[in-house]
C-alpha cells in the first residue's frame, strides 16, 4: 500500500485499486488529492510496474463530488479556474487516458462535476443502484470540464449531454444504464465484488490487446473510415506479434483456457 493521505492505492497480482478517500467531503478533489492521483497514475503507468488493470472507486457514500469548493472559495478573487484545470487536473486526466491498461470505475455514490468526468474516463463504468451522475458545474455557474464535454456527448449523444450539462439535474444509475453512460448497474452490496471480479478478469487478460483497443477507441472519434481501417491494421500487426496472441491461438487449438501473461 503506497503512502498517500487522500487516496489509497493497493496493487496486488497486477490489479491496482485506487480509492478516493475523503469520505466526509464526498471525496471532493482537493489539491492534495489531485497531486496524489497524479503520483498514483504515474506509478501505475511506469514501465515494469506490472499493473495490468486499474479499478477506481470512492470510500464512503460518494464516488467524487468534483472540485473541492471550500478550496475554490478560499482562493477568492485570485481564483482562475482555467489555470487550476491546466495545472492540477489536466496532467492527471491526460496520464490516465494514456495508460496502456484497462480502467474500470466502480461508482458507489454521487459522481458530480469533475468527479463525473473521472467516472466516465474509465473504459467500463459500473454503478451501484443508488449511485447518480450530476453535471454539477452549471449549478455553480461553471462550464463542464475535465473532459466531460468530450466524453459525455460521445457516450450518450448530444441531446442528453446538453440536458445534463444545462439542467444540472441528477441522473440515477438506472437511467445512466438506459442511456449508455454506464456498462452495468448492480445492487449496492454487490458493487465492489462485481467490480473486482471484472477488473481481475481484465488484469489476467491480453494486456497489449487492451492497449490497442483503448487506442483504437480514441482514434475512432476523429478518424475517417479509411484512416480507422489503417489504424486497426497497425494495431493488429502489433497485437498479432505478442506472446499472448500466440498463446490465445494455441489455447483455442488445444481446447483449453488461455493463460495470458500481458506480453
Ligand atoms: O476551479 C476549479 O477547481 C475548476 C474545476 C472545477 C471542477 C468541478 O468539479 S466544478 C463542480 C464542483 N462540484 C459541485 O458543484 C458539487 C457540490 N456538491 C453538491 O452539489 C452536493 O454535495 C452533492 C449533490 C454532490 C451531494 O449532496 P448531499 O446532500 O448528498 O451531500 P452534502 O450534504 O451536500 O455534502 C456532504 C458533505 O460534503 C458536506 O459537508 P458538511 O456539511 O457535512 O460539513 C458538503 O459541504 C461536502 N461537500 C460536498 N461536495 C463538496 C463538498 N465539499 C467540498 N467540495 C465539494 N465539491
């Protein structure tokens, strides 16, 4: 367990579990938490870290209530939210997006503001039945940030994204599932077991193929059809040369489960 104050990070057998840990503030993103998140994601993404999947969740009754508004208020007239984003949010969100391993988020309660941006930055978002999503920004006169205007319309379409962003209303987990914002919704008491099982499956899977899938899903947002076919061919060339691909094919022929090593 690494030595952090506002988060915890456990790494076991290739699975990293990162827990936001300021439950009395609904895990709001303080300066300290953001700097610890950056350190954690760098540790996870470091060469030879051995981490093959990341699970992100929150402690207590919230996933993350977004920016720590007590800190925002304390900045008073000197506050420049744009500078805050560039200095203390973007480095973390960019490193998270650049990870070459699958990321799962387990949404245990409210995911609001930049906390919602974090929730939907994951490849697979799993929500507890009592959880909800909130584009809280507009309620305090701000615009969505930390990637929400990029990710949200791509996940749920522009009309629903605009409604969430402009109305600032709670979207319950079941609605989020219907809209395609989350992969699945489970009973609250099953959330962490289900999330760990899912993340463990990914940690034991063909890691380099997952890296290729992450990269292709990103490039498909902007590429033409022809460019994306080309990107698929490039990624497939790399994947087909991995030991895991050789193992997958051999396991199929020998009618046994594949034993992927992430190489
Ligand atoms: O400058 C920049 O940093 C730019 C970046 C901006 C990114 C953003 O994320 S902007 C959006 C910031 N987030 C919000 O506006 C959400 C604020 N919170 C809420 O609207 C509500 O707390 C919730 C809807 C999330 C939950 O409501 P509820 O009724 O379940 O809980 P609560 O009683 O409001 O909150 C519980 C405690 O957590 C409470 O403290 P207390 O009274 O028990 O001492 C509350 O003040 C605290 N808390 C909740 N959210 C935040 C927070 N403390 C600091 N920052 C928060 N965001």
